[in-house]
């Protein structure tokens, strides 16, 4: 079982670190105060949990198989946006 906010690596994959919070900001330009700002995040907004909107990977793959690139892009946009 793989968990959200966890880094896995290697072959076979093993857990390297957990409790990781990924942000979309450009962290290459972070100053010390930026690092402190993002050091802790108490929200569970970005934690994945299975619910009634969850689509199985198998279903996604089946919907992408054997269709045009445009239809694939349209489908992926529909389920992610």
C-alpha cells in the first residue's frame, strides 16, 4: 500500500520519507523565511483519500485505450479539471 505525501524510491520501491508536503512554488529561489513559512502545513487539503469521485486506474487506462489523441486529452481534462 502506498500512502499520500510519501516518497518511494528504488526497485523494488521502498518508503524513503513520509509526511512530505509538495508545493507548486519555485523553491529554488527560497530564502530562509520562505523555508520557515512552508516548514509545517496543518491542512489535509492535499491528502488523497478514496471517495465517490475516485476513478480506478484500470478504468482510466480502458478509457484511454484505442482512441484518438484528442479524445485522450479531452478525457484527461474532464477527469482532472
